[in-house]
């Protein structure tokens, strides 16, 4: 069965939208329509439309900016925005439903003006983002907006046609200002601590270099709420596409598979209204900070904690690695002894129970999340998720043995050769510079962490270098499993 509006009524064994999609209008424009967005924000809105007919002005217009987004354009346009979401439980049960909250999709390289017009339309109230950690174009060390990025520099040229998210959004804000329309809200849904503040700083910085008066208007009129988002959503594989088709009879070009667990904590700060998301389980709060800190330093940094060790120990799936008692013990030791002391009190959350839940989520075999997915883009992830834990613990005089060992395993992984001499495909925007540094660290042990753009001054702090150098030497002489054994041995 083809998945599109023409055939939707013929799908009988899988839940489909119970609302009239023809009545939807797009109050939200979303940049970065990938698996996570479709498993998370789009799912919440689909749930909201089911229960509240008055909410259907909050449908989503997806926008793609990168060449890689052309594939999503081809899938969603052909399917009228429809797709399947399958939740996989530990016991093997799979729940599939058709999600209908994406009403439109625009591909900016095809028609930038169409995207700007959509953003500038009075019906657009929120612009949301899942553009990845690296998409905000700032230095993790200095926090400064990167004006040397060629795409950004091109958008800053006078009379240029916008091509980046920054250029498109600010062009639309300028148009709204000139037409006397209120600003839309810019809502980040990316895994960055204080993502609302980061979005405010980066978009305002871009505007400041394009039009200082516009930057002042944005600062006064645009809200940038922070959010904490959580649902493990692996990349869709050809096998999953086939499995969904075989089990449901639905031919979906790009289905989404995710875990059952989901959480969204959202700051209640909006420029021009918002949907009543709290009615479908979103926690709308005054301060997201404690929640996002907990998630980023436990879940996201927890993923980094296990992935390089797991790969070097020959695991290729997350659940297999977490079944290893040593990896499981490492996760608990890092989360409980090193990350937890850096957290703020989290209202309504039992952190011990949260840690237990995380480890069980990681071990869900039905998700089949890959170690390779967690290892990619490390230069974006480690500085944002793990290094803040290290710095906080060093400032407090606490131990960082596990976190330092994780950095050592990243160094060893980044060499591009595993413990058997087989090649590692290091997928990272900085791979061309990181791999030579990792290999150089065989003779100059601090070469990798001496990269100040990523690590700041950690290579000068003995509290870090002592456990890091020990872990790196042990990795190279005894291997990852022996390092874990010695690292976790009773004192």
C-alpha cells in the first residue's frame, strides 16, 4: 500500500490520523526534518491534533537547507508529508502509526524565496530547529559565532540570496519587521546546553553583521525558548524499511523507528502564541536548565562514555555493549560519581531512578542502535556534553577518571585503526585534522588534547592530564577491555 493522502483511507490495521488533514494550516516552520524531529515534535503535534480540533493551526511546514535534505524532500513530498512511526519495546512488541502533522515541505535550494515567504507569513508563529549541534556555527571553546564559515560569509554579502538557516530566518524577520508583523518564536530542539540562549546568540550575531538595526529589533521582539528533548531514534536502515512494509503492508519511503520513552521539557517563552503542548505530555516550565543539564550530562555524555569503549571492544550495537558487565559498570560509575555531582536539583525527578532508566533504555535490543551512530561527529558532541563535566569536577577538586578515560578512547578511536589493525571509518567534520593529531599522540601524548579549539586549556591541567595519559597508555599497551578492568577495580 502506497503511503499518501490518496491511499490513507485504505490503511486499516495501523492507526492513521483521525483528523481532517485538509483543515491543517502551518503555524510552525521546522528546519532539519530528520528522524528525531519526526519521532518527537511532529509526534506530539499529531497527538495534539487528535484531541483538540482548535489546535490544527499548528501544523508543520518542514524546510530542508542542505544538499542531503533533498532525499527527505523526495520522500515527504511524494507521501504528502505522511510517514510511519514505529515504537519498539524491549519485549519485541512493535507499535506502528501513521503521523500526519507535517502538512508541507519546502527545499530551500529549489526556491529560497518560497521559504522566506512562508516564514514571513502571518500564520507562522514558531520556527523550530533540529539542525544538529554543529548547525549553530559557534566555537565550543569561545562561544563566538564563526564568521569564516563560507556559507555564512556568502549570506552576509549585500543583496545575497539567503542559503543558510541563519540567512533565511533573518531575511524573514526583516520582512516581518518592515510589514509591522510580530516576530515568530525561534525554538531550538537540539542537544545543546542552554540551546535557547545559543540560538539567540547565533541568530542575533548573524543579524548584527547583516543589519545592526534588525539585530536590535530581534533582541527586543524575538523569544528563544530553551528545551530539553529526549527519545532515542536510530537512523533508519533498509532492513527497517523492509520490516515495516512486511509487517504493516505500508510502503513508506522513510519510516521512523524509535524507543517508546519520550520526554520534552520546554521553556514557556513565546513571541506570538504557542500550542497547548502540556495537554499531550510536554513539560512546559519556567526554567529548563536543570532538566537539560541532567539529560545532556547523563544520557548524551553517557552515550559518548560507552561508544568508543564499545567499538574498541568489538561491539557494533549499543545494546550488546551495555550487556557487558564492565560497560554497564562504567556507565553507572560515570553517571553516579562524576556527572551527577555537577547537576542542579531537578524538580520532580529522582536522579537515581533516572540513571537506572537510562541504562535500561540503552540496553533495549529492539532499537538496534549502532555504536557507529554514537561515535560520529564527536568534535561536536564531546566539547558540549562531556568536557563541561570534566571542567566542573576539576574546579570542585573531584575525580574524573572515567571521563578522562572516555577522552582517551576517543583519541584512540580517532586514529582510524582498531585493536586488530582494521580501519575505522571516522565520521566527523574535523576528521582530516583529528586523525593526524590522534596518530601524533603516539609519540607526543598530549597532541590530541592540545587542540585548544576543542579542549581549551585542559592539556595544561594536571588534574586532567594525569588520568588521561594513564588511560591512553593503558589503551595502547593492554587494550580497551583491560583498561576498563583496571579503571573499575576497587581502590
